[in-house]
């Protein structure tokens, strides 16, 4: 609203870990699109007598995330049971971590330059996902619900930030950064549409200058960046308005109504659940030795910020290109693979511009991930090399790229076959230049009359005749030579 | 004294092994004999809630084939039965509760899988207090089991069916579960041997949980030797149970002996106090004297926190109950009330109608103990006392190798005599609960009679030192004849 209130936002992000099996059993996690209850067993369906066995890969990924978020990793953490009754929770409790989380006290850096901010991470803990309810209405109007436990027991991380975010845009930026890091280290797909990344926001406002926090409202299930932005924006406005009107903010849980574009009250604190946490007796404490922590750190992929900085310093690419190239790990890997094939002789900047420019234009047009294009790093390197040595010019290179992007095949073969190899040979170009001059007497006259810029038009005509393959530098030299060699055909310029 | 083998089904596991290996009897014949006996006796004893006749005969035929192909093993072809909280795929597993009505587990408990691998024959499933909560088996929603020594008395609990079946000769051995004494106390009341192994010694996978940090599966047998044989088969680490220990499993049977010289037997003053029936105390004191005659050295030890064990147990166990039993909501399996108009009502009426009074009492106590604001005062404090109890046992075991005590303060009591007074019922476990809280092994071995009913002596050992209590119990048993006595009922049923 107006600048008299300052919003304070903390985020709780749930990320599904990229494991092949569930948190406590061997059921697979690739249930997307599968029929209900086809990826379940006695353990994740909570049958009597079953016991959990922790997925070591989930622990490995959780430690990775903790380290990537600059957290302390607890030598001993513990699982606890969080109780609440709901049919999507087959045991009647969720195995989570309560007072001894795996990782705590970290931070994430968002923004650039002067706008750079470190947002504190309170804790990162592991837990299991719940199943899902499918609400149905029978032909006679009876409303009923079906339980699908395919998702039940999928490993989740809950990442809790400090309440250090002061705008909806920054909140969104923070979640994007988290997602980028999670993807980089292979911990989560971060796919919000599929629910692999989910966000709850705690929003309060206070008069500017006030130190104590206002009453906190939790907005549940913000499942897209757009929702994060809109819901928080709306909630800040709602609270500021209420305070400005002399009202009070109730501590409560609200939901986002996407259609109406407003947040709606769900439950107030009076009805808040008592989760009756207590240590999970079926699991021993989780211990992470210093050796293991170091080993995971050693295996940790280079993080986006570090990679971006290295691209600038090591390869001399522009800051903007470095940002684009490091947004996703796959792109950065691709770029570095191109460089490997190019070798030292070609400047990395040129390769960067081909990746972020021409290749991205095609990929974006077709919404194709860089990992699925026919343009392998090796092929792109070949093309960039040809551009660098002048075997094809940039324009022809673009046409070659478009062709092997569609069909595959070698850039050199395509350029040769299509006659797109650059012509720098004066013997070949001289007749073309002469023909153009013969056919454009008026332009020639204008040039000789002092209108130097007509050279551009003539150059264009030569390029047209050679279907863009002529080397423009050579053509320019030839044009100037021819124009100066035949002064008799027109008035003398001086 | 009549102790010669009159009928194969009255024999020990060791005796049966000889008969089977000598081909004097096939597993199918043995199994049929047990099934007949169950038919003849169980209307009166009511140990069984399910008799798996067809499955038993199938298992027996399979065992006969395995024996014919030259295989042998202590339990191959031996008929047994399981407490009805051990999951058996496709076979009703009720946990003594209405709420699991119609429930057939989709998988086998690890102990059952191990017994099957060893070739044991499943005769059926045994009655128990609902969700193993009780000391008399009167809390079963399915039946009241009688003590074979006196059909008007209880068999103890919660593994009452498991103890009564062995006492009545309805199975060669059985498995029960012990959370606060549920194997040892009914073994004591029914005059059989009952072992609670160290927490983590036997996999709990497939054991329907009562109190996860205390539950442990143990054998009920006619002799200590049989107990050692069964334990060797069911013990050991299980990848499906993260709390099962990686400690190596010795050959318990090979470690049995009859000489107790050098063994130090601790006698804790706190276990010989007012409230124990004089006949029980006299029998146990005589049992301890017998250990001394066998060469053991008696040592006075002190376990001062014993008096707090019971109340501490009744915080921790119900807390875990309130959690473990929250899955029974009528949505996925078992009983569902048709009375609910919506989700919450369905939950409430399902649980109201599905659970018995004792189970509800413990769910409520446990829910309270874990509630926000009470957790520190109850659950956390109870855990601290538990640590103290453990430490006291550790200290005592620096001065002795085995601790001897009564198993139960009383012999079998009349059916219905304690049901109105939960606290009196809880006191049945006053001597068995401390070892449960400490997670250490303990065995109950018959040591005499009082008012014509069996008395059990408890021998408690160090963690993972089942071998020593088995050795002491075995030496004791070999020097006495208590374990050879059989209830009249057994003889009257013929063989």
C-alpha cells in the first residue's frame, strides 16, 4: 500500500528430493500420470506392523542442500512424528524433523550488485510427503473422496527462511534462486507445476521504523511464481489497509484464491492443531560424521553464483551472458562443452553469443530443453569455429544452424552443400561486383557525386547476388577499387 | 510324577526333532495330532482365534518333503502358533481388536518368514489382550482365554493365548510379544518358559506396534532348551527394522550348560517387597537357593528406581500407543462404522466402536502426555527416569551376571477379578516392566506352585546377553521338575 508500512516475509519451501525410491520404502517416485495407488506398498500405505527404513540417497541430497545453502549440518539429528488426522496421511502422523533438524543457520544470496541481499535460512529438515485426496461427486449428487497414496512417503525437504524478505518480488526471487540451486546440485526437479516445489509464505506488516513484528499470516500452497508474487502482494495490501483503517491483523492461515485474486481465511490460531511431536521410536538418530560431510562437500557441484563469476573471469564473457549461461546447470555444462570442442583459438565470447543468441532463439521458439537439441556442443563448436575463421559469415552461420537444428548433420557439409561457405576469393567476387555496378549506374553516379553511403546499397546488392555468402570486407574493398578504377564512366569526383 | 512322553504333541521341540528325524512320525502326522488336540481342548481353553488347518497341513507336507530330501533343522516340521499381532500374509490378523475385523495383512512379519524358512508349521493365531494392552487376555475383543491349570483363572497377558497354548500342549512352541511383561507374566501364570529378548535382538517388522520403543517378540516354550532353539532362528538383524541390532547371534543352544559355578546372581531387595503373594515369594526364594546350590554366588544388588518404573511405563507406553494407533481410522482396512455422516464423525464412531475400554484409556492418557505444554512434564521426564533405570541396571550388572526375581507378584487370578480395577491389573507387571524399560533380556522359568498354580522366576540379563540367562535358566530347569508337570486338563484330553 503506502510507504508507511513495511512488509516482513518469511518463506517455507517444500522441495521433493530427486530420489528413485521413496523416503522409507522402495516404492518408485515416478508416479506422475500413473493410476492411483499403483506406487504403494505396506510401508508407505501405513499398514499395521510396518517400519520405516531411511533412504540413504535422500539423506545425501539433503546434506547437499544444507551445504549449498551454507548451513551447519547437525552431527546428530532426529526424526519425529507429527500427528494430525487426515485420510491422505495413512499412519495418522507424518515422519518429520522437529527440534533437531539436519541443517540450520545458512543463507542464500539474491540480487546483484547494490541490490544484493543475503537471506538467512533458519533450518532445512527432511520429511515424508502425504498422499492426495480426489474429491468426487456421484451421479446422485453425493460428494465423496478417494485416497491416492502414490505420493505418500516421497522424500521432501522443508527449507525455512528467516523473516528477512520485504517485498513480493524479492520473495519470488528468493524462491527462484532456491530452485536454481536445488536443480544445480541435482537435489530436486524444482518443478512447481508438478508440485515438486511448493511454497507457504508468512506475511506480516509493521509501521516503518517499528522493530517488533506484526501478527503473522500464513498463506498456504503458493504453487507458482506468479502466485507467490500476486498472493504476497495482495496480502501486504490487505494488511496495510486494515492497519491504516485502525483494524487489527489476526494470526491465521489463509489460502490464495487464484480466480478472485485474493487471500481467504482458512483457520485461525485458536483452532491450530497440536501436532504432539515426539521422537520417532522406529528410527535411530541420524548421524552425519565430519568425514561424510566433507565427502558430500567434495562431491557438490559448482554453485550458480560461483560458476557465473568464473565464466566472467576465466572466459571473459559478458556479465549478462554469464548470467544467462549459468541460469541452469545444463546450459552452463553445454557452454563449457562447446568451449572444450572449440579449443583456445576461438574467443569464448563468440561461443557465448551463439549459445545465448542464436541457439536460445530456436530453443525458446520450440520450448525445447538444451539437453534435447540436435545441436550438440561439438556441432555448435564446429560452426562457431567456421564463423571465427571466416569460412561462413554470421548470417550464413545462422542459416546453417537453423538447418542442422532441424535435421542434424554437420555444419560444414550443410554450408558446402547449400553454397553458404563464405566467398573471399577476389577472382570469384570481381565479376559479381562489376555486374552490380553495371546494373546500378544511378547509384554509381551518386557515389561518384559524393554520396559515400551508397556503398552500403551496392554492398547489399552483391550480398544478394551471392546469397549472403560473400565476405563483406572483401566486397567493400573490391567495390572501392572498381569505383575508383573507372572514373571515365561518370563525372570526376574532384 | 508323570513326565514321560505320552503323546508326541506333549513333547518338547527337542523330542519332536528326534521323532521326526528318526522317521517315527511325519510332520503331517504330528500336525494332525496337534489339530485334533486343538479341536478337543480349545473350546475350553480358547487359546486360538484362528486355526489355519489347511495351511498347517500344507506347511507340514512341505516340511516332510524337505526332510525326505535330506534337510534337517531344529524347527523343520515342528508345529507352532503365533500371537495374533504378528502379520501373516493372507491370514486374518486381528490384534485382539474389533478395529482390525476382516483385516488380512498383505505381507509376512520377519519372524514368521524366518520360521517358515526354518520349516516350522503354522497351526494358527493366538488370542491376546487387545493391541497387547492387558495382563489377563480379558481385553480381547474376540474371546476369553482360560488358564489350562484352572479354567476359572486367567492365563495372564497380553500373550495369554500363546502361554495357554503351550501349557495345554496345543502347539510345540508359540511366539508372543512383550512390552512390559506380556511374554514373561503369562508364561509364569501358565507354568511355561517365556523369554523377552533384548530390544533390537529380534526384528519387529510385521509386529503390530503397541509401544515401539518397548515391544519385543519372544518365544513361549515348554523348556529353556526350546527357547534357545527358537531364539536362534528368529534373532538377528533385519534390514526392514532400523532398530534391529547388528550384534552377532550366537548358537544359544550350544551355549547351554548345567554348571553355574562362577555365575553371580544378583538379588534386588526392591523386588521382594510387600504385595507379593507369600507362596510366590517362597517359591522364588527357593528357586534362588537352588541356583546357589548349582554353584552360583548370590549378591545383594539395589535398583532404587524400581518403584518409579511402573508409573514411568504408563506415560511412555500410552504416548506411543496414542501415536501408533492413530492409523486405525476406518479408511484403509479393518472396521469402519457406518454411523458417521462426515469424515470426523466416521473417525470418531469407528474408533469409538472399534476400540475397547483399555485401549481408549491408554490413547487418552498418551494423547494428554504428548500434548503441547505437558510434553516436558510427562513424556520427557519419563524418558529421563527411563535413562536412570537403565543406569541402575548397568551398575548392578557390574556386581552380578544375572538378576533373579519373581516374574509376577501373584499366581493366576480369577477371570473377572481385576477387570474393574485397572491399577490392580497394572501391578501384575511391576516386576517385568523395569527390564522392558531398560531394553534388557529376561526370562521366566517355572519354579514351583502356590495354591496349585504355577509360579515363575525371572532371570534378567545384560543387553544382548541372552546366552547367560538361558544358561542359568537351563541349569535350574534341569535340576528341578517343575517344567515337567502338566495341567490335569492336558491328561484328561488324552493324546
